[in-house]
């Protein structure tokens, strides 16, 4: 029968113990008989943590003590360790959990020295100070566990300070393991490194600043798809792994790196914001046709099974960003968000949504709509919140104030603009700079081989201000496959349907159709369908570029069609003659179709 108290009377010190993994570990050890000395920077947080433990675990009062400790300060660490030894005797174990992440996500060339020092001071100097005094005061056969990260093995771009600090801890751990063996050859002090993936603690949820003052990004579980087990670890799961390394069952283990990361797969941290798929641009799933099929014939995905089949087909390809709006689907407004919420889409996707433009962009409406979208989608934070369509009846500044408040409150990760003119975009940027508001980071707009007027007046503003572009209708709604000639009922060009009438008004013009017909003749020579040619042009030959964070919003009428669209995007560039034919369409038709509303 297993011993329910494997740590009976063992003296163990834990840093970072007032919350998260350190607190979970302290609880785990105390419940199994240990005497635990808890250290953290905040005395108030330590008091609260200990009070909670004493309430939950019987007879623990004489087995837990705490020391307010800044691990960066060697005098603090010395006082903590020696104070523990004075009360209970030499240490049996130590877990160095205290850690700090980057404040920002950006390349090393933009990393400020002070931010690097800030991270290294806690993670490296703090761990060094802790090991130093733990080794001086530990019994033969004791165990030290240091906390690394999956960044030790899979260091990613834009996280240089954190990755450097965790790799330094790896080196300290290996050196200490050798020294622990040399100090007590017959019964060494064991030193191991535990490397977790993303843990569901306050640290992983802290907003990280994006480059060029473009707002902040907070990782959500929908982003975390670069592991086989597609969720965060719980602090208790990591605590149990640390406890294993502290305990007698691991007594033949030292100088080891143990990865408890859910099967982490190598990926750039910046890329985890959207996907692990093979598209040359970010690929976002458009959910405009998720909605009430009885009220809107254009809606394709209504029941939970239908919605799950649609979004799962996208997730299985490694893409994790989804786009909807308050007013989707087109003829059944307010029916898309609740259907996505009903299947908990936010557990595997970062979800973008848009303001209800039909009510107007007042401060009060924006504030209400954000709260309502969070409720309907069943998420804690909206990834990107868009001003959907220009509201030229109300001043924009109050809406920007509402967005700034929502950003500060953590309700939105960032915000974007959709369908506005270039001068309106510049006006919003100017207001944000003047008022100190967070600036937009994304423009979602109409863009394809035919709709390119924005390249002249809009894109220079976006590039200057670090604003990405997400293209909707990247294949021109099927125009290049001649869908307009025999429109399918409730299809893209069905004039009886609201969306169909809009598509007809935009595209069905003599100059446009003549240019399109010439391009289709070239497609046929290369045995490439019109839809595929148009989609591949936008993905591979347009002004869009992943280095700016640009993306494509794609949809489909079935999971099978979605798979086909993803295949098309991932297929690669077009033959030169086909790409040239599509460029010629715009040269001939000109700015017949506007990029804005």
C-alpha cells in the first residue's frame, strides 16, 4: 500500500510560493507530511496563501512558515534559508519556482537592456542565490529542483530574455548536480531541472507588449495548440512532477531535464498567436455563415454538430484564429456568436469579433457590445475587436475611448478597423496618439486581384503605423470561376440574397467581366481553376506579407470545401503567366471596386 505521507517531516523550501505553481507545490507537500518554508516577494500574498492552506489542510499550522524574500537579494535568500534551518534543521529539499517573463514580445534587436536585466535578475540571479544557500544547508541525499521551460529546448523568436534566462538555469543546474555529487560522493545532493510548458497561472495571462506600440497580446488557451495535449497544464500537475523529483522515488536521478509540456512541438512564439499551419500568411476562419439556417438561407452551420465539424476541420490543419461579428450571419444577425459559444470554440481558437454597426458606434454601445460578445462567445478576452463598418453619424473619439477602456480592463487583446477609408484610419491613429489610447493593430478589408485600390492610399498608412492587413474575399467571391453566370440559390451571387446583391453591385460591371474573361483563358492553359488561381494570387503574389502580420480570412460552405481552400492556399505560388494574367485584370479594370464602404 502506498505511503500517504511520503514527505513526513521532510524540510523543504519553496520560492515563488504565494501563488501559481509554487503555492500548488506547497499545498501538495504539506498534504503529504512535509514541513514547508514558503518564500515570495509579497508578505501580504504569503499571509493569504498560508491562511488558505491552514483552512484546507488539518494540523498544518506547525509545519508551514513563510519568509518575505526577494530572490534577487542574496541577504534575503540567506535569511530565508538560515531561518528555516534554525527552526527545523537542515534541508531535505528545495524547489526554486520563482520566475519572471518578458514584458514584451519583440526581436532581440529591439530588446532593451533593462528588460533583459530585469528577467535575468529574477530567473538567473534569483536561482543562483537560492542554490548557493540551499547547497550550504542541505543534508546528504537532499534534492534541489530548478524550474526551466520548454524554451530550454525550443527557444523561439521574440522571447530572447526569457529563453536566455531559462537556458542559464539549465547550466546552473548541471554544474550544481556535479557539485552535489562531489560534496557527498556516497549520498549526493541531487539537482534536476523541470521544464514545463504553459501553465495556467497569472504569469501566462499577463499582457505582453507588442512591437511598435501596437498594443498588447495575452495568450489564451486557443493560442496554445503547439502541444499534443491541447491545453495548459494545471499548477497542480506541475507541482506533482516537482514533488516526484524531490522525493525518494527519483533517488537515482540527477542532472536531468524533465519536460512536462503536453508534448510541445517546436514553434516560434510569435507564430503561436495564430497558427502552426503552412500558409504563407496568417489564415483566419471566417464564421459569417455560422448562424440560424431557418432565418438565413445563406447560413451553413447551425447545430452544434455542424459548427464543430466546420471549425474542427480548420483546427486539424493547425490554424487557430476565428473571425465573427455581432451581426453575423447576414440575414440572421446575432446568431453566429451564440452558436460559437455553445460549442466552446474559444477553448481551441482565438476569436475576433466586431461591433454592432447597426446600433451606432457610441461609447455606450461599444462598451455594451464587448460585454455581450464575451458573454455569448463564453470567453474571457476577445482577441481582436473591430469597428466593423464606418458610423459617420457619430464622432469616433468616444468609441476609441471605449475600446481603450476595454483594452485596459483586459476584455480585448487588441482592436482593429474594418471597411474604413484611409483618411478615417489616419484620423483614428491621430486621436489615439493625442489621447494616449492604445492604437489599432489590424485593418480587415476587401482585397483580392481585382480590389487593390487600398495599395495606393491605405497600405502606406498601415505600414507606417505597424498595422497588419487581413483580407476578406481573397478569391473575389468566386468571380474568377464564373459563379455569377449561373448563381446558386443562396450563393455568393444570388441577387435574391442580401450578400448576393452586394456582390453583384461590386463585381458585375462590363469592364470587370471583360478583364476576368481574359484571365480565365490563361488559367485554362495551365489547368488551374479560377477560384484556386485567385486565392493563390492573394496568398502568394499580392502586397500582403507575413512579416507585417498580414492574413487571409477564408470561409466555406462545407468542411470539405474548407479543406480544399486550405489546400489551395498551401499549394504555393502560381505559374508566372497565371500571376501576370491576374495582375493584368487590375491594370485593365482599375479601381472599379472600392476597398472601403
